[in-house]
C-alpha cells in the first residue's frame, strides 16, 4: 500500500514548486532604456530580480519531490522483483513519463532562472537609431515549467501508487517451495 505520508509530502512540495513557478512567471525582470545625458549614453535599467529566486526555489522543491518519490520506490530498479501484472506495466509507463516531465520542468526552471538573471551590461552611444538591447526572459518559460510541475505531480503520484500495488501483490514462490503430496495419501 502506498504511504500516505510520502504522497502528502510529494504533493506539498509540488504545490509549493508550482506556486513559485507561477510567481516567477508573474515577476519576470523587465528592462527600460534610460538615457544618461551627461555622457550621451543609453543603458538598460532592470527592475527586481526576485523571479530568479522563485525559479531556483521551484527547481529545488521539484528536485526534492522527485528524490523523495524515487527513494520511497527504490527508483524502480532496486529492491525485489515485481509480479508481472497490470500494476507493474502502469508503474513502468508512469515511471518513464514522470522522468520525462521532471526533466522538461527542471530545464524550463533552470533556463528561465539563468536567463532572467542575465542583464546586459554595456552602454551604447545615443544616435536615435540603435538603442541598446535590453534582453529579458521570454514570456512563458516559467509558465511552461509550472505546467510540467503540475503534470509531474500527477504522474509521479500515480507511479508511486501503481508501484506500491505491484510491490504488494508480489509473492516470491506462489505457494510451497516443494512438491505437494497431500492428495495422494
């Protein structure tokens, strides 16, 4: 039977990670071009960089969630064998999908955090035609990470439930280890 404590902790970690990813999407850095009239330069001024912290927090919580579910299930490859039943097939399928969603979500969160923290540092002479490039993170990167966190939450919990069902249904010998002679007396 699946541990309700593990399922609860994974759910809480994923919900917090989802909230942080959504907050990171809402608070992405923006930039404005500001002229410096004394030196005839334009430069970029960036607002708060809080979304980088939110993205890193979501990254770490999602990683903790994945580690917890894999330790609780012994990462599907360690431990005793599972009986070849439908639960095992579902567990294998959800295991692969869980890792796919996890990798995509982590890539979105990491790339978003790194890109959001990047600020152009150069200044450009004011000529009116070529303003400096104030590069910022594209809209939707943290949002995609949040979507995959949500999907990973569902799939990883389904994986753990089906894994637990398959693990509980395993019987090493299916009965006696010897030949039964009880009917021939």
